[in-house]
């Protein structure tokens, strides 16, 4: 991401919020409400600029309260029928839902807004989320600040997918050809989930991820699924070193049999 791309997104919220603060700090306001985003709380692949812009709004609300001024920042999740998420394409909306997020209905959002305005909290998140589903998607990448929530929500699908040890044991006793076939089949299944392909539309293992229509966000989903299924930690460094299922399977074969050698960069595109 270039500096121009970064500032194009951050400038409106950063400059706008700070200018409003400066222009109103000597006015006895009843409310100073920032509409921030869930993204600054939980992050979102490829949206560091958007996360930073909203984090600035969160910080300004806290700063104003420290000065004895009114200020609250609301970290909204996606709304069902208005806003940025509502204008997204079907594929993008499907990706959001796959992370356990559902749209906030207008009536719910307005009621929540009324409740927020009656509090003195500087920052409040409002979103319709299935924590068990989200935590299952994050797997080993679950951030520490979600540990308390994780302890209260059992992971969905925890007993689904290939068991790490069982899968590895199968690979150990298989022939080289069988090992490659098993890993390729597994990766084909993950690619099909990410790209939402039917079994009849499974790609050629030597077809490049880019040619299949996988973008950087999909690549991150792809990596998280492998990480969750196999219990391995994957690096998030961008690379083209393993550009298709076949070459990735060959690398994974050695990594799964010798985990200490596994240092995999699973993103396919540079951000």
C-alpha cells in the first residue's frame, strides 16, 4: 500500500474529526459522537488505512473525555441495509458473513445508539457477531485481547476437518505419490471453500491462485483455514514463492512431516 493510498482513506476521518474537535472544544456541547468501525477493534486484512483512521477517532473521543469534554466513539459493525457493507458486492458480503458477522438492523442500531448516548464510556463497540464462528476462523491467530471472550465461547467446527495428528500419521505411512495426492486434495477443498466453487468446478492444481480469482483477502482466509485445520502457524509475509496448489502441496509435505522446518508465507499478493 502506497502512502497516497493510505492517506486517501485516513485523511477525511483524521482531519475531519480533529477539525470538529478544535472548532467545538469551547462550545458547551451535549454530545460529540464519532462513528468509528469494528475494523479498528478487530482489524481487517488489507484495510490498515481504514483501521488507522477509525482508531484515530477512538483516540480523540478518549482525549476529549480526558479534557472533561463530551466524547464517545462507536465502533459499528456492518449494517444490514445501509452503509458501506450494504453497498458491497455479493462476494464481499459473503466473506463478511463467513467471519461470523451479521448486519445490524436499523431498529437495533438506533436503539443501541440511544443507549450509548446515555453512558459516559469513551468507546463502545456495537456489532452483531457470532464469537464462536469468528474465533474458529482465527484459530491460532486469535489475539490475546480476545482471550476472555474465547474462554466463554466454544469454537464452532472444532471437531471438523482433518485432525492434525491423524493427517500427519496418514502421510507418514503413505507413498510419496499418495502423500502428494492427499495434500493436493485437501488444498483443493480449501480453495473451493474460499472461492465458493462446486466440486464440479475444482481447479487444476497447477493453475495459479491469481488466475483463479483469489485476491489478497481471500489468500488470508485460505491461510487461516489451513492454520486452523492443521494446527500450524503460517507466516503472513507476502510471497509468490508457492503460486499454485501443486507447489504449495510440495512445500507443505515437508513441513507437515518436519514441523520445525515449516515457515510458510501464505499470502499470494503483496499488500
